[in-house]
């Protein structure tokens, strides 16, 4: 198994430490630790190491699943990785909808083989027929993010049901990373609620503003969940006990308050970015979540050229579309604090005007 460099993470590692403003961040501004009880007693493992049964039961109820069908992980990234390792073997094939977060393509491609189904602007609609054309006898998984990272496209229930019917007909599974789902004003039912061949991964980092809690989960039939547990024993063993404790609070009585505030924050900031996009004659699909994927301004050959030169001139970090396979675009995160977003947009606008 040989993994390629994670282009987005390497880009951020190069530019983020020295930047004044980070507009490539993909989550909602972090909540202060002071909002939560952090006293967990001893700093040991979570026991059982797949998560406290009562917490897993509460998550399972959201998906109309059983407690044993939920495994708590160190963030959604680990949830995705462990699911790939649990399901895929050499020679297996996956169909991945793009653009997407790189690991959702790179990991299955390192284990087996991947076919890409590209969605395209302006609407980023997914053709289920295009997915069907890529299905092979050895296809094990269809993989996507919903809402999408980086486009913010949120596929509706009819499309998701059609994808589920397709994998069911072909003895495959549907894996959906839904880490942004709860930022929708009216979230659709999660993928895992569609049936036993659908798998949901999610966590508290993006929608809840708790990236540092490092708490995610996999929801899958018990056979797959048990295979995830086996792989997890060889990686992190236990989710972090402090993150587990904080996430229980965030998904408990405080959830409605947190999500209401985060959705309002995302909406207000999205409107600011929409005005910016229109002012500078860029094009984008108005997203669900806190990521937008606009076109680069005229006069630049690629997203990397634009983002690199912007950093050098204004000390603002954006994510070039090149790292998602779409070099005519860039990803902007607008979940950060509003004053930071406004300052960043001012600097980007000044740079565009000076370049013109």
C-alpha cells in the first residue's frame, strides 16, 4: 500500500504557519473550551475503546441503527480510513465522486482501483447513470461527500436513494462522508438510514466547531463495524477521552443551541462571500456548509499561481483548486470569525484590483 502525498495538507503545512489570515480552513470557528466541562477524572482510555455504549446508542438512534453498528473514532478522517481498510482488498474497485477530499480517493486507490465520476459547474449535479457506467463486477464501494467538500453541493434524497438502489443491485456499498450535514438548515436523512448497504461517517469537527475534540464515528452494519473495530485496535485504539466527553455534551442538551448559532454564522458569512464573488466577477455555486469553490480571477494560469501569489502579497491562505483536480478554482472557507473573514476578503479584493 503506497499513499501519495496529501496535496492539500502539504499546501497548508507550507503556507499556514506564516500567514496572517487562514481562509482555507474548512470548519466553523472553534468553540472555546470554557463552554464545556473538561473534567474527565483520570486521563485513560475510553472504555470500551469503541466508545461508551450510551453515547454510541444515542448516535445510533439518529441513523435508525443499533448500538453495535456505531464505532467512535479519532475524527472523521480516521472513520473514513478504517472503513476503507475494513472493506477493501487488493483487486477491489471503488467509484469516487469528485471533486472530493483527497483521502476519499487516495486511500481506496492505494488498496485497489478507483474510477472517478467528475461533477461539473455550475450546478455540480451528480449523474447516477454516470456512476452506473463505472460499476464493475469487482466494485465494492461508491464514495462521496455530502454536502461536498469543496463545492458545498448537497445532494437531495432522490439522488441518494438512486445511489443506494444502484449499490444494492450490484452487491456493493455506499460510503458517504457527512461531516458537514448538520450545517444544512434542514438536514436530509443520513445515508446510513437508507439501508444496510449504506455507511455514514461524520464527527463534531466541522458542523459543531470542535475540530480539536478529534471525535468522529462510523455507522455501518455490525459485520462492517466489527471489521472497523479490528483495524482501530491497530491505529488509535481509543477515541480521545476529553474529546469523547466534550462531544457527548455537544450532541446532548447543548446541540440545538450550538447548531442554531453555527448555521446562522455560516449563513451570514456565506452572504459576505457571495457579495465578494459578485463584486469581482467570479463564479461559484452557493454552498451548503462553510466551503465555497469559486473560479480564479482572470489573468492567472491556475489556482496554485493565484493562491501562491496572493499569499506572497497579502499573507492570506486559500486552497488551490489544483489539489482537488480543478485548477481553475480555489476553495475558500468562510466558517472562521467574521472579522477575520472580512479582513481576508478585503485583502484578496485589494490584490485582485492591483493585479488588474
